[in-house]
C-alpha cells in the first residue's frame, strides 16, 4: 500500500508504478516465505538458477521497453516485432546461461508425447 502511494501518487507512474511495486512485494513475500521454510526444513534452494532466470527476465523486459521506444510502426506490427525479437533474445539467454538444456527439453517432450 505504501509503495503504491509513493509510486502512483508521488511519482505519478500510474499503472506502471502499481505493477512495479506489486512485483517487488511478491518478491519480498517469496523471500520471507523461503526463509521461514528453511527454518523448519533442511532444503537447498537453486538460487543461482533463480538469479539467472531473473536476469534473463530483466533483459527481456528491458529489450521490450527499448524496442518500443525505438520502433514506430502500426501497433500490431510493432507488438509482433517487439515480442518476437525480445522472445528470441530470452530463449537465447535461457540456453546461454544454461538454465535449460536441449536434453531437458527432449526429456519433457518424450514424457508428454509418449503418454
């Protein structure tokens, strides 16, 4: 609530400010929940995978923002172009950072198709 008041009210960010503060609050809730869980359960979290995934997500979001400000096209053409380029960049990052491998995708595909 306080974050929304600050970003939406003070900085006049509107719906974008509300979305940003919602993401931050969900991240804080996840971290607090994981710390609480770790207190009672002996478990190791894949923090490096999470960090890499968050990095790829930030790059994806940043590329959407950058491309939207650079391109001036028909709204549908622009949306398709921005999402296609950003999506390809995201997939490349997912494989380059070794978050997902081709072997894992093949394994998932076999489990789904062979049913």
